[in-house]
C-alpha cells in the first residue's frame, strides 16, 4: 500500500513540476471557449437538422421528402418514432420535426378537396428567431412541390407549431465536448508517451527488478490521472459557468462517473499504444493519428447528427462519441442514469476490451 501511495504522489509531482503542461492545461479550455465562442456563439447556422416522419409512405409523400432532401440547408433524417423526435426537439438536439400524416395522398388527389392537405412542421419556439431561414426554406419548397402537383392552386400548406423547449448556445454544446477531449488526450496520448519514454530509459525495467507488482504500478497511474482529470473537468465547468454562462442542469455525480469511465477507457488504449510503439518518438504520432480523427468524428466541436450518413456506423461505435454525448446530455438537458445507459454500456465495453488487450500486450522492457 505504501508503494501505491508513493507512486501516486510521484506521478502527481511529475505533472505539477512540468510548468508548461500545467499552464497549458489551465489555459486550454479557456482558449477554446474564447475562439469557438466568438466564431459560432451568435446562433447563426447555414444548415438545419430535420427529423422527418412519413406515416403515409405513398408516392406523393415520398415526392415531398425527395424535394426536401435536395436542399443543402436541410439535413433530413428519416425517423419512425414521433415521440422520441419531439423529445429531441424539446432538448435542442434537432431544429425541426416534419410529420406527414396517414391519408396525405388521398387528401392531395381527391377531386372534392375542401381544404389543402397539411404537413405538420414542429420547431423549438425558444429558438424561433434563429430558425427563420429554415422555416422559409421548408415553406418555399413545399409550396413549390404543391404547385408542381396542381398548377397554382395550393394543395399543401405547412402548419407550424411552437414546442416548449430549452435554449442552448454553442458554448453549452462545446464545453462538455472539451471535457471529453481533455480526458481522451490526457490519458491516451499522455500515457502512451510517458510509458514509452520510461521503457526506453529503463525506468520500467528497474521497477520490474523490485518487489513492485504491475497491478500496484497501474493502480497508481490510474489514481493520479483520475485526480488530474477530475480537477481539470471541474475547472473547465467552472470557467464555462462563471465566465460564459454555460448551463449545468444535470447531476454532478454522473459527470464524475463519466470522468472515471473515460479515464479508464482511454488509459487502457494508451497502454496499448505504448506497447505497440518502439520508442517515445513513435508513440506520439501513433496516438495523434488515432486521437485527431476521433476528436472531429466524436462530436466534440460539431453535432454528430449532421455528419454524413456513411460515417454514422463508425461514429456511433467510437468511445469519444459516447463520452461527449453523455456529458452533453447531463449538462445541457439534465439526463438521468437511465437515459444514458447505452452510452455507459458502450464505454464499459471499450474499457473492458481495451484493458484485456493492454494486459496481454504490456511490456516492462
């Protein structure tokens, strides 16, 4: 037990004495909040996320869907669960929900039409000012499709209704992503470089020659990095809350649990990289080669729903996606543990698999 405490304190001292890393850690979240806040926090956007539910599923309804899908400013996602789509709308995770009801084609094609057929368009009324461009786009192209069907006699009109929801700024979205990115970089990149360096310098070989057990060494590394990651996450949240009015609606204990899970997962991946790398010089590029695409694919800076469909299977399996999504759901909408079970499940799977691989590939020399 004494060795465990000494190794933990030694790791913390190494970090504190590295002034460059310490200052960078403190300024890193503040720097990103300033830059991205100035660039994107005005709420302007050139594209809108749209969940489309087609209950009619007929030739006419598909024609409307095709027209809307051709518009670059509308990111159409076909859904079947209206209740879930409404929840996403209320939580600020999508901009519009379009509902085409059953019997739509019959309303359009009937000769004794007493009123135009309606397409229901739901939007978050808290962001109505920011969604005017999307409202105008949907109205214009639905109207154009209506005119194609029946000359200039309107057969379809849009029925816009406001849905009560929360208002989120870009910084509300960004801060949880920054925390997830810090956890990934500190553990995957940091562990890979440090372990590879200690191996090359013979530090690990000398440790192996003592009575120190590998489990004690790894436990001390985990404890030290858990402390550092927790402090860094708290600092980032405090900077966002007091400096930029970032909303925090969920349980702080769930945030801590995610920090623990994320640390264990990316530390295990870091040990795997350290085992594969033949030198500290190669460990950094390998870790960077993995972490750089994960940073952009994992929803750190931009919503994963707006990314291309062919990337979605990859995005939904990588650990950083579930870490940033769960962190964002807790802070932005106050999600409970039950709401986050899929994300926690994926992180646990990654943690266990990575740990087993790391245990088999770890080398003292």
